[in-house]
């Protein structure tokens, strides 16, 4: 991608009283306060190894780079997302980063993780940028919820066959996504797109879905208690279903979805791996048909809907190794989720909250919304006159409210 991206006054007794008065008046003039330094936009990187190159790109635009601290190389996607969100908060406090202009970004495999991190922590970023990566692989995490992208759009620069069509399909399904080809795309164009996206601490409309109490923050609402029995058919799930999840039964191995090939290069093996693969192996054939690259393998597995025996060919250095194995399908547990949708109406000064599978939450009301009334699933709280956090809970269709502690 081209161009990618400062005498002592000894005659005091002879000075007239008028002059003294003038000097005195001057000494009491207020001194203008120094202007606060401008806060900088920042790129938050899921993969710290990419920081040097991103530093060069960001420096041209006057932006900063944020990376997670003390992160294990084998950290889970959840841990990576949480560490990066914490690093972004710290950068706001100590490094002059603008909280309204923090953009999560990644390239290749980390680009795939951008979608996952936004879906897990939607309220930490102004927007996302994924350079390459596989959106199909992101869907295969089974944790992508379209609602969580409502206020956090993603620019996906994908050049592989089928990327544009997949982006269009998912955008139609509600994902706040813009796809662009890498051909002719410049640093300036990417930073310009990002600069148009800002994060509002109190957006007038919010919408979030989660399957985990560890990821229950949605801007000015934080869910604190879930109950799957609290159904609400008004709020369907926005979960984006993955493909079949089919995979070769060769043990816990991983690869980079955008690896150009040939074949599928094994770049990860699970701890205490005992399968037939070795690091650096290339899976070059499946049932006698060549595998061009990792993207072709992902697409092929996504279309596979039944288990079967197969033969794969491995390139290991100069040797070719024939393996008999199977394509297997995962057993997926049903995903139980909670969703909250809320909005503030400036004309009526009303806060309207609709939720599913939630019985307790914290709602932070900013001063500019006061006075306000609140309704949660039809239950009302009137005459809110103080800004701050309110602890709300529902018990036997009664709404309880208290100050947060």
C-alpha cells in the first residue's frame, strides 16, 4: 500500500503619586492563563510488534501510538482487548491523548482481532481500522454482535477475493462497516477517514449485546446483573453467525488468515501439542486438490457442513508428508446473551431504556441532560435532578433506584 499509511528603581522617592498608582494598577492586572496543550488522536494497536511502522505513519499525521503493556505472547483475544482498553485509558490520563479520538487498529491477524475487540468492548474506541485480516475468521470466534458497532464504525481494507462481497453481506446484516480496496489507498486517505469519526462519552443512542459479565459496559450504562429468564422479544439478538466451524482434526494449530501461501503455514501449536504437525509445516493439498493460501482454506471450511475422512499433504522442508485425518465440526453451545438499547430525547428530556436478560444496571446521567425522567422496560423513575451514577434494579416488576457506591 503506497505511502501507507519557541534596572532597579533607585529614583523611587521622586516618582509621582500618579505614576505609583499607574504602576500599582499594572501589577494587579490578571495574567492570562497558558492555553492547555492540544490533545492528540491516537492509534491503539492490538499487536505491539507493529508499533515501529505505525509510529512512522502516525508521526506524519501528528498522532500517537498506544500499545498494551505487559501482555503475554499467548494472551487470549479477551485479555488482549482488555489490556489495550486499559492502556488507552492510561494514555488519556498521562499522555495527553484525546479520549474522543482513539482508534483501534490492526494489520493481518491483528486486523481480524479488531472486529473481536470492538464487539467485546464497543465503548472504548472512536472507530476501528482493519488492514487485511479475515472477517470470516472474526465471525468464527462466535462473539461478533452487530449492535456493538452502532457507534464504532470499522474501515476494512481487504484485498482478497470475496472480501467486498462478504463486507456487503455483513453491512446489510447491520454491521457498521465500510470496505475499501488497498489499490491506490494512501496514508492520508485512511487518516482522513479516521479523523471524521469521534467518540462521544454520552451518545444519545446506545446499543450493546454481550454474552459475558466481563464485557458489560455500554457507554453510560453498565450492566451489573443478568437473568436469562428476563426475556424481551422486542430485542432480538444481533449475533452474526459464523460458518460451519469445520476444521482439520490435526490438533490445536493456528495460521495467519492473510498468509499468501502457497498452502497454509502452521504458525501456532497449542501447549503440549501432540498432533502430527510441526511449526512451519505447509498444508499444501486437501484430498488431492492444491490449497493456494490460508484464505482459500478458511472459505473451504466455512462451506463444509458434514464430517468426513480426508487426506492432506504436508510440505515439511524438502519432504512431503501424507496424513490421513478428518474434517470435524464443532459442537456449539447455544449462546445466551443480554442486550440493552437506550436513548436520550432532548425534547422530552426523557431517558428510554429497553433491555433483555438484565435485572440490574448502573446508569450515569450527565449534567446537560437534567432535569430528566427515566423509563426502563416500561417502569419509570421521575424527576432526576442530580448528575451522576444511579443504581437501578428490577424485582417483581418494581423499579428500585439508589446512588451508586
